[in-house]
C-alpha cells in the first residue's frame, strides 16, 4: 500500500482533512463555552484553559483532573509539562467524531458541575 503513490496521497489528504475538522470542532466547542484555547497548526492536541470555565477559584488542576477521570476523560494538565500558568490542559482531538463529541460533552458537563 505504501508503495502506491496514489493511495498514500489520497490517504494523507483525507487524514489532514479529518484532523483539521476535529481541530476546528474542538476549538469552536470550547470557545462557545468560554474556554480559551491556544491556536495551533501542526499537532494532534490543543491547550485549553479549563479553569476559565470554573467560577470557584479554590478548584485546583488536580481537582479538575480527578473529576474528569471520574467521568472517564483522560487528559493531562499543564503542570506535567511545566506550564507557567495553572488551568491549562492538553487535549488530544485526533479521535473519530463520535468519540471526540462524547469526550467534549463530558468535559463541559464536568466543568459546569464544579
């Protein structure tokens, strides 16, 4: 398959389109809920400030992660990447649309309940 130039060109085109659509969908979903995101152009994940959607300043990143994991959402906080500011989380958007949609729903629902 990989030796078939037509196949690989088509595969890459489809893959890039799907990634672009997932990226746009994820960013738009977060922005519609008042969650700022860092724009990116060559990655499978984005950085989103989930703390921006929470009114209680006493909630820490570990609290957010714990509550998300209770909802079977597995993301990472910026703390693990030596982020300069708390509240930022790395979210992979390279998933099939139904999986991505469910994950985003769970994130938004969890944040509303904090």
